[in-house]
C-alpha cells in the first residue's frame, strides 16, 4: 500500500438523515441539517481551500481561505462556519474569491520560512498545498522583510515531537485538538494580534506543561510546526499499513507509516472504530521497544536453569520442547504438562496454543493472564447476562446521561476512551466516581464529578449493595424491564432490601456517608441513560466476581441494559484480554465460553481435530503452581507472559517454576520467567504479527504485518511445529485459515473472516448469520442466556485486614506513560515521565512517620518488603497508600498477598495491609533478602 | 494452622454461599467445584477431608462429600 492520506471533509459530520438539498458549483448534494457548506462541498467532490479547518475539530473560521459566494448572501462567508440551508446555491471559485484567497496566502507566506525543500513536512504541508491551490506566485510584502516570527525558537523538550514556532500560522488547530479531541486543555494562544502564539500552559516548555503527549496536536498541525522527531530524522514515510495498537484494551487503529521496512511513525486511523483518529502517548509514540537491542531473535536452550543459554536452530529448539513434553507425560501422566496463553498475542496465536494443549497435550491445562485481571468479569457477566463480555461499544458513551466509574482510572489506563468520555461529560453528562483515590476524572478542566464516593478498599460489594438497596426500597426499579427481561428478581430484591444492605448500615464499612450514597444511587436510577464503566479496582478483590454480579444486578434493576448510553462495561487492561478469553484460554471452556463438559461442544472439536477432548476442567494458573509444588505438574509452555513478575506470592511462583522439569518461554525479551526456563522461543512484536486483536468492546480488529518476523517464524507456526513434533498434525497455510477454523467452530464468530475484516474494517462479536455486520450493543431484545438473572451478592469482608503491625492499606494502579509491568514502555522514551514507581501517602500518615516528600521509604506487608520514594498527596484518604507497578527494580507489588477472588482465583492485588516507614537504605525488591522480585497487579 | 490451598479456597467459596439454605448452599458449592476445579484439586480436597478436615468450613466439607457422588 502507498502512503494513505485520508480525506479531510473540513468540518465534523452531523447526525441525521441527508434532508437538506444544496447546489455547489452546479452540483447537487443532500446533507444532514447543521452540516457546513465546506463539508457539503467536500461530499460533492469539491475541495474548498482551507487551513484552520479539519474534520476532527469544530469549525473556527479564522484563516479566511474557505470563503465562498452564496446567492442572496452579502459578502463572502466562510464555508466552514456557514451551515447549509435548503435550496442554497454556492460558488467556491470566482475571480473575487481567488483574489481574496491569494491575499490571505500572501500574508501567511510573508511570515513563513521558505525552506520547503529542506523542511521535514515537505510534501505533507497544507500551507504548501494551499499556496499551490490558490495560485500564489508572488508575495507583495516580501518574505521575512518586515516584522516576523522567523527567529522564534524550537521547543525540542518533548522526546517525541518538536515545536518549531517559526513555522506556526496560529491557526489554533493544535489548541482545539487538545481541547476538543484530547480534553486536556494544555495549550492556549498567548498574546494578542501579531504577538499571538501557541503556548503550552503558561509559556512553559511542552515537557513541563500539562501536555500528555497524545499527539493530537501533531496530527492536527497543518505545517511543520509540530512534527514527529522521527520524521525530522528519517524523512517522510512512503507507505502505510493499517494495523492495531499493542497496548491497552481500547484497541486503537493506526496507520503504520514506513520508509521501506523502517517504521517512521504511527498515525491514528480516522476510520478506526475504537479510536476514530485519536491516540495516546503509548500507541502513538512508544513503539521503539519492538526494535530494542534487548530483544532476542534466536531460539535458545539450556539443560539447567543455572546453565548459560545456548543459541540453537529452530528445529533443535522445537524438538527439545516436543520430546521433553512427551517424556514428562510418559513418566508423570498426561496431565503433568500445560500452557499459558497471552493477552498480548493475537487471537490466532492464542487459539493454536489452546488447541495444542487440548489436542496435542491431551488435557485442559490451559489458562491465560486474564486469570489475574478480568477473570471475575468472565464469571460475573456469564452468570447474570449469559456471556463474558461488556455490553456496549465505546460510542455508546456519547448517549450516556449518568456515568459511573468504578475502580478504573481511564485517563491513565484507557486514555483514548477517556477522551471520548470526557467529551460527553463536557456536554453535560453526570459523573459518579467510586474510588478510594481522587483520580483525575474527579476534577479536571471543565469536568467535575457530581459524586466522588471514597470507599474503603475492599468494600465494593457493600457499596453496590447499598446502591441497589436504595433503588429497591425507594421504588426506583424499572418494573417493566425486570418483568419482561429478567428472572430471580423477587429473591434478590428481598435480599437487597434487608436493613443490613442499607447505606446507613454500611456507612461504617465503606466509610461513605449514607446521604451521599443515596444521592448517587438516585442519580444513577434517574438516568435516563446510565452506564457503568469499571476496571481492575473491581475485579482484583476477594469478591471480584461478586461485585461484577452486583453491578449487573443494579443495571438490570434500573433497566440500563440493551440500548445506547447504558450497560456494564469492563475496561480491559491489555490489548487482547477479550480475545484471549474468547479463544478458549480458560481451562473449563472451549472457544466461545462453552464448558468442556458439554458433549455437543466437545463433539464439534473432536470431529474436526480428530482427537478426544477431556470433559473435566484443567488447572488454572495458581493451581498449576500448587500442583508443581505437589509434584504432579512438571512442564509449562508460557506464551508472551511474565508470570514470575505478574503473579502474586512470587516466592510460591518461583518455587513452582523451579520444581518443573521443563519451562518453555515464548517472548520478545528474556524476562523474569525466563530465569526459570529451559527453552526460549523468540516471539514477534505486533509490527510483525498477522491476525486479529479483540478490544474491550468486542471489536475484532486486524493486526497486519508491517514487516516480516525478525525471528524468521510466526509464533503460531512455532506452536504448530511443536504439536507436529509431538505427533499431532496441526498445519495452516496462513493465518486466515486459523480464523476460518475459529469461525467454523464458534457460533459467535461464524461470520468472521479476514476477507470481511479487510472489507469493512472491523466487526464486534457476535458476528454471525443473525448479525452479519456484528453486534455493537448486546442484550437488546433478550439476554444471551434468555432472561437476565439476578444473583444475591452478600458482602463478605476480605481476610486481608489492617492490623497494629500493618495499619495502612495499599492499593495499586497505573500511570499514563507506562504499561503493565513496563516491559515495553520501559524500553522507550516514556521513562521520561515515569522513571520510577512512587508511593503516594497522605500528609497525615506521612507526618506521624516522619516522612517528607521525596524520602525513600520502606513498604512492608506480612509477605515481603521493598523500598521506594514517597510523594505526599491528599489524593489518597488517610490510612490508604497507593503506588504503580511498572518498575521491577522497585518491586512495588512484592508485598501483595495470596488472597484471591473466591470464584476465579484472580489475585486480590487491590487490598494489602502494609506499614510504611523511613528507609535506612535503599533496598530494591529484587535485592531484598526475603522478598522475591516483582509481583504485579495484572493486566 | 495453614490450610492447604484447596481447603482454603473451598472455605472461601463456602462463605459466599453461607446465606443460602444449607442443602442449596452445599449443592452450589459442589457444582462450582465440579465446574471450575481440576479433578486432582477435588481429589486433594477429599484426601484432606479423609485426613480429618481440620478447620474446613462445614459447608465445604459437606460439598466435598457430594463430590464423591457422580455428578
């Protein structure tokens, strides 16, 4: 594909039918009411000259290039700010307009460096284009002869882009992009008249300002003023490949723009269903890890984990895995081996691993890293709604009137969706935040939560029960919806109406005044469209699954399911958490969330795969570790995950891995788990993969190879070759055949193919004969399970309690610039913003411990301790401390415990009793005598 | 005492169903274990029961007894 330049229609689309007929330059066109003349002209195939207009931003009307003539209208109005009227007759070209436009261009060019041939934006500059379009041949005022800005300095402080003020035409597109698209309001136009200039914050450098480096301003800039450093260094890209980001569960579509095989930049794709042209600092800029020198490109083996690695051929590595696995099965039984799939790998890569386990290994010992993040979502939504997925598409938030954010921090962890949510909040939607910590959403430019309920960590279920109690006892139930669509309501409502579930009774537990809870619950029930968005602050608790069911109960009771603007929406952590779960990665489920005990489902696979499937569940990840220590589990294939870092109770994990005879790691880097491995199989980055990711809204997006695998093989090919070497025939000619098999065997995917995705861009499952173009909103007419099921959710306090020895509660989260355990982002310039994990502690808690801002402190729980730097912050309530988990060296989660969700074993990362004190010397976790390195909150 | 993992997990499941009538709770707990536990986990739990089942929640113990029967 050559370089893809998407059409720019000048101003945003307006909703509605195309009912307004206008004539432009003799061409008729019908457009929705409110559409600008500029956009109508573009839709008719007529490009009106423009500089300050772009269709991602509302019209501004400053550049005066887009002037037109309209019959019956005096003067020459700007086409960008003039809405169409029925019967309007417009001319976009006339001698008068040409003269006016040339005059405007002369003024622009008189204060612009004419270094086009050496300019980084040469060939991608709208000012250059407009000079051509308007027929500019001379500049009567000279160039740089009068007062000008040609000596304005360049701000190179941002690691990813430069701001060359000498090339700025003050069109305000960057300022408006920061406001309207990103919602950060970091930029402004400082000064007046000729002194007007773009200013990050109060005349600060970009790096020092509130800029979050999302790239929206760079994207919007029509000149070389804001330009990616990679373009400055390498030159303009020459071809594009549309693919999907490898970071969070938003699943943004990008144009990977290259020169030859060299990736120059990632540009958000306007037609991307999830992001619609927006991006964040990770997806837009932090792709350098894919070519980082730490990457391993050759397979390696060793006899013992104390030996040095030895590079070998693919054949030798694959045979080592196959013979090792079979040998262990002969000596210890077929259930002595298993595999773990990755949420960072494609659906196709995950599918073949679970197939290898079930068909070649002959057991169900397959699990996925979702075990430690969203497995309670799978359980809770399956029990209540009938399927393990969020109910809405991201666009749905545009119709929400009340938004509840529970245990999520979207501006840091899901920033592109957060921008969409913030836009809706600025339009007037109400916001309720349930979080111990004052996340940025609580109060940010032009946004303020109506309610921030700072509940005590570990009391989610008590809080959601209190909400539901208000709904039931104050007559706020949507009776018709419940009667028509749900079951088991009477039992649930009797339970929830009991006095012990009232906000008053639970105020002491949650720490939130009853009146505040009642007011928030009434607001949610009143809607009319109320939506719940949640994250790992819901799932990573001992009652994570119970809380998911509690939210589902609340949504059903108030009728907030089955249409735009409502729903129960998990914000998935990693790019393909949804997909890895969909693909049968859980030990009790085949693809499509169908239990292995179902004879009919097993029959589908047994016939196709030509081998029996066991009807009993296999081991989950924590159970694998227990079994390894018991001596019944001896070998593990680990795809793209770092369980030695990411799973809790690391001493236990390390002991389990050490007890195994064969550990196989497939990854980009020699991670912590590889320290226990006998075979290392180098993996491919997202730039090399061919397949699909599925995001948090069930959107199946294509991941297209930007370059050939640097390792020489796709990961799915390696897995197939291992299966073959074990005697099980598993072959595909290309990746599309794997998706074809998924579609053939999984009813919710039966309409999916690469051909369809290439044709329509993306679809959201279920995609089948009932929904050939996918299903943006689920449970519209009926729930997947038929009737929505109410489940009583008794609050059971966690066993993890603060004590005299450990009086504080630690909870964890993420920061914008880093991702998960940091394996990717720590290998990029994103470390500029977050070079280390910080412990946030309330000033009162700090004062009694003699801790000042910036001090190095010890953080200890009953299972381990580490040290890190403290920051005094009243974002946390007294008694609660907070940190991120991105840096192994600080080992922020070394202290988390073995407690887990009762239904799924998802670790309780969000509640750990700790003590904090001044450190006598810095002692990173991986050097601590008793503390194992780096456990981590999930995905 | 420190409970073995499967006994601890069984107790954590049991307490979630403690509000239900006894027989219903026991059936639900057993059903959950059949649905989500590998057979060797169930076997280890039964061995623990056979060894006295110290500190095992009575509901969990009753559910374990149901596991001895075919589903």
